[in-house]
């Protein structure tokens, strides 16, 4: 995979103030995380490396966002989901792809409410 475009990286850092955007986390970001996996095709409308699919994340939460905490086991993947969405989301635990989708959309909703999208380019 080609690295993230430097201008896009700079924009996401600016939008998020360089801080991890995982709910409740106040650590500085160490990387830019994809909410919907690039390899799985990105967002439902096909955006991969667009700011609407990216957020600043600390190391730990970048692993959670990618669904690969710790050893990447199913148990840890599910735990990351519960921490974010809570017990009410247990019914979503039917398939890893659906789990990842629900988490990504939840995070995207939080970011959309927090950020100003006025100056963003069209998704590519
Ligand atoms: Zn964090």
C-alpha cells in the first residue's frame, strides 16, 4: 500500500489537533488510523485515504481502530468493540466484518460531529 499523502496527513492532524480521537482518550496521536480498512475498500461510498475515513490515534487506539489489539485475537477485538460501543452492541457480534463496520461508522459519526467539514476536498 502506498503511504498516506502528506497533505492529507497534515489536514487530519490539523482537524484533530494532533490528539487521539478515541472516545475518552487524551493521549497525543502517534499515527493516522483508518476507520474503514483500506484493504476492505474503505467507506461505504468508497473513500479510503480521505479525511472522513481517517483519524489521529495513539498507538494503542490505532490498534483498536484497526481491530488488532494486542495479539489481534478475536477476544481482544471484541473487547475493543465493547469499550467503544458498550453492552448494547453485543447483538452486533455476529461476524468480524460487521463488528468492524459498526465501530467504524460509530467513530465516523463522532468525528463528523466534532470536526468542521467545510474545507474538505471531495472523497477520492
Ligand atoms: Zn488513544
